[in-house]
């Protein structure tokens, strides 16, 4: 499989969706699908789908369509789903607990190997089988276990200091639930922001400004 | 204030971010800010900022900049932050509980007026002061209270049926945490998808495909 060297961000953002749709088709027992059928299902044009998948080396055969299981496996390989990237979560409040409990990290290519919180009362408690450690142990833990991803569920006010420590310890990517704009402060760091507040405000705007 | 009749989706998506930044500036005691200063802070060009805000009627004065409190209030008005849109949450599992507990709905222009779950054991329990009702009471509740927004935290398998009922009851917008693609099934419905799984997969892709 030969990937193009530059792949646009919007193509990358669609990749998990292809992966998800292929999983659903597999569950339904569909063995192959044409780009035309897939386009109806995903509300993308068939040519868009062909273009997207061509960025990753192309998987389809003219006149046959895509082999669902194979396409899913190959997209999974590209994403690195089997790799289990070492991941730590910072902040064991409501949101942090929910993400730990609700989220099946290995399904998304990650392994949650540690949780850290500033509250000493939480130390050594467990959430979904993962033990909570004191923030004071963060540096040592990172030196020993080299996590690559940090999930930030801490208050915005602590996010600046904590992200600086984490970058210093070699963390290279953030799943950022805080409203702290990490990417304004570090250049080479990978950030996925989940700005739930912005998302709900956008919804409120659209509700209040549609059919006026 | 005269809004343009067509405002692009990307401008709308930046609006909550302006609102948030104005709130921070206000907290810091900043009374006015130039588009140049704001551009450094938000990593947008000054001309982009002027263009964005012009879509909503323009707020700045040449040579003076923006009055922070006023801009925040006006953006808040445009979003409809004070309107408190009636909102219900479906699915009181880990994710639904977390969102209810963690999320200050009124801050985002919404009021959580009901929670519904299929599990009869949860009926009449409370989460963050809101009582959980049986799914069987959903229709009657909607007829009486006319919620406009539904937060979907239910399993994907139920999302098709439940969203159809909700649309039938007059719900016009979804904050959708499931992987069910609501907008593939309804045309006039407003949807904000929070696809946490897709977001984490995108992060994993970027971690696994950067500096290779």
C-alpha cells in the first residue's frame, strides 16, 4: 500500500468515519460495496470516496467495488488501531471519570495506562480498573512508561502548567477537553480539541437563528 | 445590529470561540482590544476577525478596537445565550450522567428540563437535580413542555427509533453523542455531532503517522 506523502486534514478527518461505516457493513454481513452504494450511505459523492481512498493507495477494483473486511483492516492499519498508544488521563472529576468509564480506549488504538489528579483523597482509588495517582508522581511515571497521548480533563487554569510538564516529559499528543488552547503554545504538538461548550453554543445559535 | 442573511458555517463555528475569548479578556480586566491584538491571541488574521464580525453587523470602531464587554454581550445575544432553550437528555448511562453533572447548560443558552432512560430502575432517581423519567413518558412530556433540543446519549441501536419519535414531537435540534448519523435521515433538523470515537481515532492516526 503506498500512501501519498501529503494528505489533507479533511481527508484524515473522514478516515475514522470510513472505518466506522466498514465496521457496520461487516456487522450487517455485507462483503463488498461499490463507491456508488457507499456514497448514498455516507452522503459523500462517489468520486469523493474514490479520491479519499486513493490518498491511501487505493483499495477498490474497477467494476467490483470495495472488499469491506479488507478495506476496514487496511484503514485500521493506517490509523494504527492495533498499536495501542500509551495514554494517560489528567483530572479524575466528573468528566474524567465519565471518559474513563465510558470509553473503550483499545477500540480506538489507545491504552489507558494511568490517571492523575491533584486531589490527594483520590490517590489509589480506581476508575474502571485504572488506579488514580497523585500529580506529584506524573514526571516519574512519564519517564518510566513514556505515554504518548494525554487526555486533559483538568480545569482550564491548570492546563497551561500541566501541558508544559507533559510536553517536557515527551508527551506528543493531547486529547483536549479543556478550553485551554494548547496549540497556541506549542508548535510540534498534535492536538484534538473536544470543545463541548463551543459545540453546544453552535447548536443554540442554529436553533435561535433558523427559520427566523 | 444588522446581520447578513447568509452566514457561512465556518464563521458560525468561530462565534463561540470569540464569545469565550471575550469572556476571558473580561475576567482579566481588559476593556478594549484591537483586531491586531485579538489576532495574536486567537491565531487568526486581523482581517479574518474583522470579516467575521462584520457578518454580524460589525462592532469595532476604526482606531479604537473592540469594546470587550459590549462585543461579548452582542455575540451572546446573537447566539441567544440568555434564551435558555428547553433541552432534554436521552440515556442516563455513564456518558449521559457525566454530561448532566459536568455541564452547566444555562451557561450555553440551554435549560435541561428532563432526562429519559429505558431502564425502569432509574425512574425517579435524580441526576444533578433533574429527575429521570421513563422513555414511555417521552411523548407526553414533549407535548406539554415542547423541548427544542435533545441530547442523545443512548446506544446507537436505539437512536433511529428515538430520534424519529423526537422529531415527530417537534424537537428540532440534536446534540448527538451517538454514532447514528441523524442528518442522513432528516433534512430540516439541526445536528451537532460529538463523535468522540472519531476524534480519538484521528488523534491516534496523527500520532502514528507523524515523523515517520
